[in-house]
C-alpha cells in the first residue's frame, strides 16, 4: 500500500514552500554587506611617555608593529619601496664609501705626519691634505646618516593610499 498525500497536506506543503522561499529571498537581501567605513590601515607613530623618557612605536589599526613588520608592509607598496631603496643607498654611501675613505685618509695622514715629525708644528700642518680628506669624509658620512629621512618618507607614501 502506497501512502497518498491528502489535499490538506498539499496545502500545508505549499504554504511551507512559500514561507521558505520568501525567507530565502528576504534572508539573502538582509545579508547584503552594509556600506562600512574602510578600516584605517595607515601606519601611525605613537609616542608614549615612560617616566623621564618617551617610547615610540608604530601601529596599524591600534595594534603595535615591530620595525621588521613595518618594513615588510612598506616593501609591498611600490612608492614606499622606492623610498626605502633610496634610504638604503644613502646609508650605503655613508657606511661603505665615505667611512673607509675617512679611515684610509686618517692612516695616510698619521703615517705622513709621523715621517715629518722633525719639522715641528701640528700633525695637521705636516699632512694637511690627508687630514682634510679624513675630516670631509667622516663628517660627510655623519651628515648622510643624520639626514636620512627616507624611512619617514616611505611611511608617508604608504599612508597616502588611505587618504
């Protein structure tokens, strides 16, 4: 004997199907994403007083980041990565070019001044060119190191995409 559907059951099933279909239709409509404000993913520098001193750290979405994480974020954005490369080049010039020149000039000046120690006067007056090269290269490398603001410029370039 096969079960038969009664007319009452068919009416109830139709109502159930209509109810489910309307729930699905309105449920999908309710699930549409609401227009939201874009999260602030810019890199911020936070300075916090810590007794007599201050502590500075970078954050994204109020979460603290390490310097390595900040550099990784900056390397992903091409304008910021270009600024980082400029900063590395400037540091390279200061450390790998000018400091060895200063060191060599100091050694040459010391040897030359030592050879002419019988002439009297200061070591600078006995070997003015090597000591002048030493001073120029040494203070040039210090200037390149102190004036390197490319990391800050890279952060500014990265943050421009969120404004």
